[in-house]
């Protein structure tokens, strides 16, 4: 019947039997609604673990639907919601384990208590009188043993000492109180053991069948699942933190290498710029030297040309007396030359008389 209903729900929807008015206010439940149990979706609901046990948590207030769980597992948002649901389940399970550990601690303290013997009941008048008679006999025999020892009668003294030992044994048995039932019960309780998983008391050295029955019981298995999930959740969180730390360190290392590379590039660029500036300065200096040498060569060329033209000009003027303007131009050029030629006289030029 339930299978047929589930099939109809899958084919026609869960609202197939509702009227038009009821459909107006009806809302289709999906796995991500608040009314759905996230713990049931991702792992297990603790309310389902301890049904009909001393640790029964009662029914869960949220929806447990296998179809919604299947829809959640097939959803593309499954991986995004798993951490959230697992964190909620871990929080609930940790509260359960904290309460259980408190019970376990109290159980250990109970088993660790020493069994205090009950106070001995007072002896009856008859036993008190018998004890007095025995004590008096023991006292008299000890006096006789002492006298025999001083007289050197060792054998007689040893015989009396054996009688004293017998009377002491009778005295001890007479003074011993009867075994108390409460002491026996506490001694029996000292033989109990405590289950560290679920906090249940067990009989130490009990039969294998009873021990196996406890281990396979619903309460023991339920708390085992809870403890295993908490350990697994903490391990996964620790692993995630470690991976995050390694990723952060790797990122920092990459940034450091990038900074070092940029600094090296800047150093190379600065070195290249300095070399380029140095080459440019060297070229400029070379050009200045070349220009200076060129000026010097032009100066020498002008000087030589002026010296040659100057001699011919004087002779020509002295011979012909013409082209004075050309000679004056050459004289002016010679006067602008870096080397003065006014103090030089050509051996061919005539000396003017004063």
C-alpha cells in the first residue's frame, strides 16, 4: 500500500487528492525547506538511533522523506549544502556526547568509591562475659609461662603457650561480627564495569552472550555512530584547515617569488638604462673629440692656405699693384684665423722703408 502511494506521489504529485481551494494554499515541499531535516538528508538523524531505549530522544520535529533525500543527492547543489547540514548535525551530536560523557564520569566515580564496612554491632552480654573469662585465663597462663621461664622449665612453658594461642583464637572468633548483607551487596557492585561508548553498566566477566547482546544493542550502536561521525567531522575540518594553510603558504611563496622577479627585472632595467646612458655619454664624448679634431684640421687647413695665399698676394700687389680688394679679403681672413700671422714675414716680401 505504501509503495503504491509513493508511486502515485511520484507520478501525480503529493497534492493529487487536494481540491482546487486546498491547492491554492498548498506549498510543495522541497529538500531545502526549513521543515526538512538536514541531518537526515546528509547522514542520519539522532532521533532515529535510540528509539525504545533509555536514551530515546523522541520523534524528530522535521520531515524525514526518502524521496526528498534522493532528490537532494541528485541535486546540483548537493555539494554546496553538505557542509552546512554536516555542521548542524555535528553541533547536535556534540551536545549528546557532552551529556553522555557527564554520565560516564559519574559512573566512574561511583565505581571508584571504596566499600566502607558497616560498623560492628555491639556484642551480647553472654559473649561479653565469655570474652572476659577468656581474657582472664590468658592473663593467668601468661603469668605462669613467665614463672616457668625464669625457673628454667622450658618444656612446661611451651605447653602453656600453646594453650594461650588456642584461647586467643577462640577470643578472635567470638569477637568477629557476622557478615553484613550491605557489605556483600557493595562488594558485588564493585564487580561492575562501565561501557565507555554508551555509558551503560555491565557485569565484569559476564557471559559472552550478554556482552555480545550489549555490543549489538541499539543504544551502543547509536552512540558509536554519533562518536564516529564527530571524529570524522573533526578530522575533515582539520584536514581542510591544513589544506587552506598550505594553499595560503603556497600563495605567499608565489607572491614572494613574483616580488623578487619584479625587483630583479627592475635591477636589470636600471642596469640597462645606465649602460645605455653610459654609451650615449661615450658617443657624445667621442663626437666632441671628433668635432674638436675636425675644427683643428680645418684650422690647420685654413692656416696653410692663408700662408700660401698671403705670400703670393704681396708679390702680386708689388708686381702689378692690382686686385687690392682680394688681398684685403685675404688679410682679414688671416686676421680671424686662430693663429696670428702678422709677426711672420715672407722672405720674398719686400721690406718697406720707413
